[in-house]
C-alpha cells in the first residue's frame, strides 16, 4: 500500500510539473510562504530540541545501550561507516556551497551587518558553520538512532511507523496511521533528495561550463541528470557492500585530497586563523543563532537561509537516517551520537574554513571579485576559486568528478532507502523497487528544475518537511519511552538477581 500510494502521489506531481510548470511553481510558492510565515518558529524550536535531545541520550544512563544485542559487533569499520554516512548526508551540498555560501553571506549578511565589510566576512563564516554543523546532524541522529534501536535492539521492521509502537501500540502503528507516517517519510525523502540532485546537476553543469563551455541551461542539466541516473542505477543493483561502500570510500578520499591541496596552495595560515576564530564565535553564539527570527523588521534572510536549511535537513532525514541506521548495527548510543554528530560537523567546519576561507581571502585581499561572480551565478563559485590556484583547470576537473561521485552515491543510497521504506522494511529491497524509485526521484529533480530552478528546489524542500518535522518529534518521545522501559526492566532484573544472590548466601 505504501509503495502504490507513494508512487501515485509522486507520479501525479511529476505530471503536474511537466504539463503546467508555472502553475506548480505558484502553488509551491503559496505553500512555502504559508510554512515560513506561520511555522518558522516551529522549525527553529524543533531543530534545537533535536540537538539537546541527542546529546542528552548520549551522556545519560542510556548511553551504554547497544544498537543490537549486547554482544553484537559493528558491521562496518569506523572509517567505512563515517564515509557512508558523510557521502549520504551532505557531500554534494558541501561542494556546492563550500565557497558560494560564505561569499553570499559576505554580500548580504544577517543581523543588520553591512555587506562587503570585515564584520560581514566574520559573520558569513559563522553562519556557514551554523548551517552545516551540529544542528543538521542532530536531525539525522534522531531518526537514525531511533530506527537502529527499534530495528536491531527490539527486532521491529525497518520502518518509520514501527518506531511509534511504544506511543501508538502495534495495531495503530501497523494500521492506517502507520501507513500515513511511512508515506509522509517517502514523500519527504523524494523532495529532499530531488533538491540535492538538482543542486548536484547545477554544480556539474557549472563545472562543465567552466571546463568545456557546455551551456549552463535547463536542457544541459536534464541531460546530466539522465546520464548520472543510468550510472547510479547500475550502482544500485550491486548492493550495499559493493556499490555504495566503494563509492563512499572513494568520495571521502577524493574530498580529503582536494581539501588538502587547496589548504596547501591557498592562504594556509589564514585558513587556520579562520577556523579557530569562527569555531569560537560559533560556539559562543549557537543559542542565539538557533532561536533567531526577525518579527520586528520582517526580514527575509532567516527564511531564505536558516529555515531553508532546517527544512532541507528534515526532508533528507528519513533517507539519511534510515541509511545511517542500516549501517550502524552494533554501535552504542553514546558512540553513535559522538560519531554521527561531532565527527562530520568538524569535517564540515574544516571544509568551509578551507574553501570559504580561501574564497574570502581572494575577495578581501587579492581583488578577485568572487562575490560579484557568485551573485550572478552561484554554481561558478568553486571553479573561479580553484582557477586562482596552481593547476586550477586540473583541480576543477577533479572537483567536477567529485560532485558526480557524490551525486551517484546520494542517489544510490536514496533508492536503497526508498526501497526499504516501501518494501515493508526489508534490509535488502529488490532491484525492481530500487530502479523504480531511482527513475522517479530523477524525474522529480527535472520537474523542479524546469518549474523553478534553484528557488523551486528550495521551496519544495521547505513545504515537504513541515509534516515530517512533527513525525520526528513523535519519534523522540517514542524512543525515550522505550529506553525508559528498558532501563526499568534492567533495574528490576538486577534487583531480582541481587535478591537471589542474597538468598543463596543466606542459605
């Protein structure tokens, strides 16, 4: 039922976008404005709650509970595990926004700061850390931790609805309400992944335009999506342990080498200074940024950036969370939270310090005028920055390949997860189901690009994320209830064992 209804909804949406893209764009804008104006506060409070909740679980009495049986060992090495969750989580986004976001904030900063100033450069880096740091990974950790606990510890199906059994009971969780929850997860995943695939296509087109003069048009982007779709569908049929694992490890190696090259050939000491200063500023202002809205000035910056990101991460959460859960069997809750939240966040901070710091240095001190170029075309930011470094053309080509492999890995992982969600939670869904979802998610990415470009992709994410944010809140309370019940059972069992030991000693 979940598979059929989800397919029908996605197909109707794709058909609507193909037949009347303008009408679809207008409807999405209305829904977007409604979400931002009425529920922006909810996005902020919910995301901050997820951050506090996950850290609480890690360092509470529940931190030692294993995601699986007590004697289960991790299925994958720590490096492969981190590679897979990082590639699925935000690989394309980091490459796309690594230079573009700090430069965009530099021209149009928040908090009433004047654009193009030294203070604008500082705040641009701080908000880049904020948007790609602990908060998004807390969203992923909530759903990944909940699914992994119920799937491997309790033996439930790998479905979002199964995590609600402690709150709803088995009948409702397996009935119509559970089906609605699973369908919401599938729809949010489709739009979240389509947004990322659309961004990836824009960035690949930007790289090909820079390298080979390929026109930067919707037609070129559709061709790119079509070609990459064939590649990731081939990878999807090879399974988790071959295709996704191999590509994820390759992605991480290329990304680290590219980052080290830019760090070594760019303004090295400036990058170190930027990282240190921005990390301190980020930690000092994290609460203020987490709750920042502009009701008195009616500014649009928070909606266009922070709320878009929080909605994007929430829309991605069913996909990334389900995938992280699938590869996290055998980890403890404390280990899971530390690795899933802190390690990728630190990598993101270093990434933005290297690429964003280099871009700002070129803008501020070398007269490269990158910010003006980014304002005209966001996809050119990375390539114009690399052009200023030694071997710029070769490195730009490698960066384009990296974007393509991230694109393939994300889409490959997404088809795997969508297959699980619509195959009654099977750990290894059939190739037929994965192929179906692979084609549909690419079709949605094409529709969004045609109907609204980058703004259309952003709008779709925010609209799709709102209902699933409520589901995520419910998952937190369901997990907490289950952990409390297990802890109570454990203490009662230990009490009985002490009593039995006491009687034996008395005898």
